[in-house]
């Protein structure tokens, strides 16, 4: 049997386009998540930056969760307390606005006083990931092209049995991790360390990552993967959205992020799901 990686690489563009069309047909109604004024703001904001609400929502959700995790908030599932660590990956065609959504949210996050700029990582190696996370006691990997980062870690794990997959699994679950490199001291990552991943890629790259993650160790189960039926707004739609946002009392995300951080300052909060959300969870 031929190598599955080779088979994936041999597929043509029409195959990937067809797969993307099939998967993205499983649509989600983002309007049901927000009151109407907030949904209209998010939709207009997404178009104003040349993106879509699906990409923007994934970025906002992950960035907000990092703010909460950074403030030592936790999630109570039954009687078990879990860290607020999530891994998200948006999948879409090139040029549909994945990068603007991530960059816009990251720019707002950098303005929050409690966020250390060193913890916002856009590229890393195995050793760099361990060193930064152990030193800063938190880490947020965010990249408009997540494939380069994850593929390097996953391939490294396959080739060298480096334990990178188990590292990602343990960080998501909030387990403590200890790593020792030959020429350095031991690096210790404490339990419940805030560690989140936000990124985007194209369907063929996502397929390669999913293949490498689907090895029974649970890493794939830890990822929230959304495939968007997204189209870049037309120049006229983008111009209209910019004018719409300019007339709103709230136009940027910085005040929202700052308010979220302020509410959690010096207070450790624990969140749980209501009955409606707990049942599917």
C-alpha cells in the first residue's frame, strides 16, 4: 500500500475544492450566538477587514479564552476543574480573509495591559515552545498559517519520537510537564498552565495535519476545526462595512478585551455550563 502522505500530496486541486465544498456545506448559524446588535457589529466588522464572521468568531473565541485563562479562570465540568485551554483551526480557501481575522484580534489582544507580548507566539520549535511556556507560565500560539508550526512539531515527533504530540496533549489537559535538554537545565511547566492555539490553513494542509494527528493519542480530539464556506467581500461590501462600523459606538475590540481582563483582575473565577449546553458537552 502506498504511503498515505504521498497519496494526499498527489491529489489535484479539483479534489480539494470538492472536499472543501462538501465539508463547508455543514453550515452554522452564528446569529443564534449573539443579540442582534452584536451580531450585526461582528458581521460588519468582519467585512470591513476583508474577512467573514466565521473566521472572526473563531479568533475572538480563542483570544477571549486566553484572556480568561491568563487570569486563572477555570472551567468546572461536573466535579472536575479544567483549564480554559482550546486549540482552534479555521480552514478555508486562500484569499478568503483568514489572516485579517486573526491579525485584527491579535492586535487588540496586544493592547491589553495584562498580556505579556512574549506569550503571543507566531513561530516556534519544540525546544522554543517548552522554554517559552515554562518561563512565562503561559503561551498563546497564533498564526494565520498554522500548518508550518504544527507540521514541524508532528513530523518531528514521527521522525524522532520527541514527545511533541504528548506535550501538546498534556498542555491542553493542564498536566504538568518536565523536559530536559542535553545542554540545559530541566524545564518545568506547571499544571493548569494557560496554553492555547489559534490558526488557519487551507483544506489540503488541514488534511495532512489531521492524518498526522489521527494516531490514537487524542491530539485530534482536542482541536476545534471549522471549515468555512467563506467568500472575501467585494470592494463595495467592504467599503459599506467600514462606513457602518464607523457610525457605531463601539468600533474596535480593545475596549472589550480590556474590560474582560479588568473584571478578572485579582479574582479567580470558575465557569460552568448551563443545562442546555451541558447536555451536548
